[in-house]
C-alpha cells in the first residue's frame, strides 16, 4: 500500500496549532506524531505550511444533470481541489430536479463515474413528493433541501400543510433556503413599475430584502420548534437573522443550525456599483453592518458552518439586465484562500476557520471519518502556504464558466497540495488525472 509521510507540518486541527508529522497509508491517516520516519514512504516536506483537514462544503451547485454548460460534477469538483475542498454536498436544483430516489441515485452514479472529490447530495422536497421523501433512507444522502424562497430552478415549496408534513416526517437534516416569496414579489413589482427591466443591480438587497430573509427564517425556525425537526438554515445574510440562533448548546446537540457563505462575509452592498451582476446572489449580499454581524455570529458560534453556495453561471448569462441576470457565482476554488486573508486581517482565528469549514460540517451531517486529522480517518488533507501570493486571473481559473468574482484580487496564501482519500489529487497548479473520490457515508 502506498505511503506518504508529510514532514514538519504546522497542523491546524481540533482547536490546536502544533508542529507534527503525518503518515498516510493507503486511504487513511496511519500515524500523527513528531519525528516520524518510514523508509518506504514518499516524503513531502511541509516546513512553513499549514496542514488542515480537507474542507467539507455543505452547499454547492455543480449543475449536472441538465445545466452542464455552466459546470459539471467533474469540472467543479476538480476546481474545488485547488481550493482545498475534498468533500461536498450538492443541491437538487438541476434538470431533472433531484426530487425522486431514482434521480438521486442517477446523480450518485454520475459522481461515482466523474467526481474528483467526495460527494453527497441533498434530496429536494417539493409541494408534491412527500411520499417519495418518506421512503428515502436517512443514510442515503446528506439530507433534504427546501427552497422556502424561489431561486434558480423553480423549486419553491409554498404549501404550508406540505411543509409541516415534511418537517414532521423526516429525521434528516432539512437545509433551507429562507427568503419570503410574498415580500420579494411585492418589492419586485414596485421596482419594475419604477425602472422596467433595467433595475439598478444595487436594488437587489432591497428587493430580496433583509425583511424577506428574517420573516422566512423565523417561520422556518418556528415550524422546526413545533415539529422538533432538524433544521439547518442555509446562507444567513442579515444581522437580524443572527439573533435567531443559539450558542449555548454544543453543535452536536443543536436542532437548529446556521450556515454563512463566503460572499456574504467578503462583499457588501457598497460593491454593487463596481461588480454589478457578478455579485448578484440569492439571498442578496447586504450592508456592511450585516456583514459585520455575520462575522460576529460566526465567531460566537450562533453560526456553525462556513460554505460557498458555489453556483456558476456563464458570463453571457450574467451580462444581462437585472431581471434576466441569474443569481449565483463560482467560489469553490477561492473560498479558503479568501477567508485566509480575512484570518490575517484578524476577522477570525485560524483554528475557528478550520472548525467552521472542516470540522463542523462533519459533525452537523454526521459524516463518517472525515473533517478532522485523526488516526484511522480518511486522509483528506490540504497543505496551505500562508506566504505565497498570487493573483486571480482568467488563466488560473479552473471553473467551467471561466470567471470569478475575485478576478484581479491578490491572495497571500496558496493551496499547494490537496489529498483525497490519501491520493495527491492537486499539487501546485497541477491536477491528477486519477480520481479517488468516494460517496460520503454517515453515522446516524
Ligand atoms: O444565488 C443563488 N444561486 N442562490 C441559490 O440559492 C441558487 C443558486 C443557483 O443555483 O444558481
């Protein structure tokens, strides 16, 4: 069995930063310790680099099947390796939508044949697939996704009775996109009356407003409390919503959890004039005050997980007037290094960043043997050089859509190595052609 010895690394893991070596044997972490040696192992000198567990991204849209002109499971999972993402949970708003067990297994088969990193999927709940959802094995996939506000893919669940039945009848984590549809539609009508189709991009957070987010998140949380459902609120984007979450219980015991995304921590409404539709996301990027509050809630544990909501669209699609430019943007390649900049600015500690991006998704979804650097765990490992600068430009973007909202930005950290189940899948700009990804398994 192949052995790799990572020497002199600065390991960031489980709240600690310590110098150590790691011996990988086959797919697993065999030994962690000082001054390890093994003459049969290939040695990688990690002096001056951080060694972290592979990032687990709990919200990505890889567009396959049906939207493969924007991205595929192969292209986007591969791009994620350059950003240290070794496992992901992909969302059901594809064509066809992942709303039947057969469609879920088809996606699993596609990922099995083409994914470069470990995969699972969310099963989409709709107004009319409750019986199918009840038949779903709780270990078959990551969980259930509900769009409680419409976004790309037309998957709005707006029948209250159905919603209550879904919340009452699944033990799985329900990940919810929360934006109140009625408030958004009313705002949209007002802006259309005023501007026609060419609404200024800066109106996006006023149309898909903070109020729309708060009302929808509050309703979802009230329903979860009533039904004792396990609710995970995706991409929290406002200061007010952060008040809805608790930090006085450990993550493993929480019934209601929250996720924040990279773009809501990086951009603010001040950026719309320069960036236009490139930072049009649902939920919208909001004010600088909202952004500050999200950092606060991430740091005091009201927000549990930091993810990307990677959602590529082509530039041609993005270069449209407000009403026809789709929401979403690609992030998996740049999220970790972008957040390393924020860590250097003092917005978050290194150990907490790794907790939110690597450990907590594993705890929250009960993912087996991943998310930590531990003997006996899968060797999903990432080396980061914190003193190696680079500029994001067209020639180093790995997304199929070929653009990034970070183009022109200089990052001072670089992901140099990314291991997936013990296989060196990415090294200094080069991707391995060998795939060694696995379907995620769960301990529930
Ligand atoms: O901005 C977004 N884009 N938000 C979503 O919830 C969906 C995503 C997409 O799939 O394009």
